[in-house]
C-alpha cells in the first residue's frame, strides 16, 4: 500500500472512500466533517441526532455519497470521549475503518490527520499512528493459501493536511509509521510461518537480507564456532534436532563511540516440542511461534537501520529447534554455559532460558551498557498477566521504566513483575550451580531470576511475551496470529536512548 500526503480539503478529494472522525459527545461538527455533512444534505448530523452515530470508540458508519461528493463513500469513525483519547485508540479506529473499506473493495482511500490537535497529538504523531493502524490492521498472512482472497486490496491511502507546512510534518510521521509497521509485519511473517519453513537457517537468511537492504553488519555463528565459545547450553538444546542451530548477530552503528549502548537478545526456538519433557500434542503447533522474541529483535533492527538514530545497537539471536531424539538432552543432564556456570536440566521444556543463558554470557563479553532480552519464555507469565500485557523483569529500575514507557507509546502494554531475592531459592540445584526450572509457583519470575544470573551486573530487562505474541481474535490493528509484539516497543526504546539529532535537540526544561 502506498501512503501519500497532500494539502487540500478532505471534502473535495476524489477517492473510493474518505475517512473522517467524530468524538463521542461532540455537539458541533467541525471543519471538514461539517463541509461533508453539508454536501450530503445533513445526512451525518441526521444520524447523530437519531443516535445512530455516537462517536463511540471503534464505531464505524459507512455512507454512500451518491454523487454529492467527489469521494464515493464516507466512513465516520468514532474516537470515544475526548479526555480518554489516546494514540492507540486512533491506531485501532483507523485499522478497523481500513478493514471495513477493504471488505467493500475500496482501492483508494483518503483520511484526515485523525486526532491531530487533540490531547497533545501533533500532526506528525497522527500521521505515524494512521500509517501504523492501516498497515498493521490490513496485514494478512496468505503465504500458503493458494486461493485468491475474497476481498480486494487498498492500494493507496492519502493523508490530507491543511497546508504545505502540515503536509511536511505528516510526511515525516507517515514515513516513521511505515517503517515501524513494516518491521512489526516482518516479525509477524516470521512467527506465522510454519516451522518447516521458518528454520534457524531461514531466520539467519532473513537477518542477512535485512542487513543487506538497510545496512547492518551481520554475522552468523555455526555449531563449530558455538562449540569453541563454550555455548554448551544452546548446543545442548540443539542436539536433539536435525536442523543446524544458528547464533545470529546483527550490529547497527549510529553512534560515535565504539561502545554498545544497547544489546538486544531474542529467543528463537523455531519449534518447541518440549524435547524429552515433551508437551501434550494439543496445541503444540502454536510452538512454531516460539521464535517470536528473535523475530522481534531482527525486525526491530531492520527498522532501526532505516531510522538511523545516533546510537550503537547489537542484536543476538540464538536460534534452534527443541526436539526429542536419541541424541537429545534429558532431564537430569548437566550442561555448562559459556560463562562457565553449570546447569542441571529439570525439564528439557525450559529450553528458552538455556539458549538465552549463552546469549547473555556472550553479551557480557561485549560489555554492552544495557541489555534487553525478549522471549516467549513461560506459560506462567501468560497465566499471571493473560494476553493483555507482556511481563517485564529487571535488575535496573531506570531501564525498566524506559522499556515500559516505550511500550505504552507503542500500545504494546508491559507490566513489571517483582524480582525479590527470595525467588532465587527455587532455582538451587543439588548437582549443579543452578537448575533450569524452579517449580510451579512464580514460574515467570524464577525463569527471569535464572536469566539474571547470566546478565550479571549490566542493567538488564527481560520481556516475557508468551501471552502477547499471538492473538486469536481480530481486534483493532491486531489480526489472528502473530501480533508483532514488541517490535515497535524496541524501536521506540532505541530512539529514546539515542542522542537526539542536532537540529532536534530538546531544550532544557
Ligand atoms: N515456549 C514455552 C513457553 C510458552 C508457553 C510460550 C505457552 C507461549 C505459550 C517455554 O519454552 C516452556 O515450555 N516453558 C515451560 C517452563 C517450565 C517447564 C518450567 C512452561 O511454561 O511450562
Ligand atoms: Mn519449552
Ligand atoms: Zn519455549
């Protein structure tokens, strides 16, 4: 889909449809909406008086202009109450309107900068949000469906600004929105792709492609190099699979120094059968998405490379399958991670923390200033928080706050969980330095405490996305399947940590 920005009057745009917005409880129609209403002989104000249009969030009303406007259709989207308006609501409303219009086979649509001028929303922010809402909401994964879709395709979305100055801002915003949404959709593609296609090697290919397209450095460590580095935990998980493991490294250099300002690590289990501690077969197929953390990190790096902030970011993606076989690791086995710590395997199904143990050990040799890891780590996190927010676990409050803020900005909610020392007790082993499962209670926290041992003293946040990386309903800008969480959060975090560009340096308050 092409996203254009132009200066003009939405009431005079020729398109298959125009999208305008209405706040709940607003007494008077303003600007473009008033002109459209007038052209339609008062049809909109009539529907408002009749109570058929209320302006409630996600309410979408489709009217045909029957030649009274250059545009064929008008969609009035509700934004809810003004004081409750957020950017995420705009994102959701735009997505719903776009899907409605796709069902009607509209190919060319136009929209006003929804939300701009309200509750501190700038034109830039509005355009970014519109681009995200449209591109995320219209996402489909039809890779393996041979039949043509029943709906058409929206080929062009035009954001209509008041004048040239506003259009320049809209243009900037929509470019950023496109980069963020396309990155999230890249992660969605990887997660939705079946495990027989999305192998560790395939993930390495995608990383290499992103690196080539946008200018990142890429390095992929093979089994032999992992062995030399002593990545015994990752190799242990990989030894039950016929697919060669890959340790993918992406480097973005936008800062002046040689320091790594931020290190991202992502769990990439391309299929998690549980290994010898095998999972029940029902729903096991969903474990093709157990590489969502790694996918998010690769996708976020592709967006960072395009946005070019002044910061250095390195990404580590340990990728392997977790399968049972005659060569697979067994409960009771002891493995040695790259940092020399020994791990007793209680459950081969607690494999994510094993591969991250080596990624975090590797990270500590790089002396990164901060670490954020992302993983579909525990069912326990989903039990605790449901599918509404990801869990955050941290050894540093400042970084935790930055991650939560970046998440809120993206509409990808994050809730911080406790990290009391006492939880560590559950990870004590009688035969090794630590064990890989700490029992039923507080499973998301004991998993995080396990990772903390490998993150060391570096400020670190762990995001458990087990509940948030997939959704089973179409809602707002989410469609069934992978959500792309937390790609936009990670990119926002990188931008927030970067030194602002010279002409944009914030003035001191
Ligand atoms: N990949 C799973 C966690 C998961 C569960 C992600 C459901 C998404 C949806 C992880 O590897 C796992 O199996 N964790 C175990 C840990 C346990 C054995 C300590 C779990 O949560 O049961
Ligand atoms: Mn598992
Ligand atoms: Zn797993």
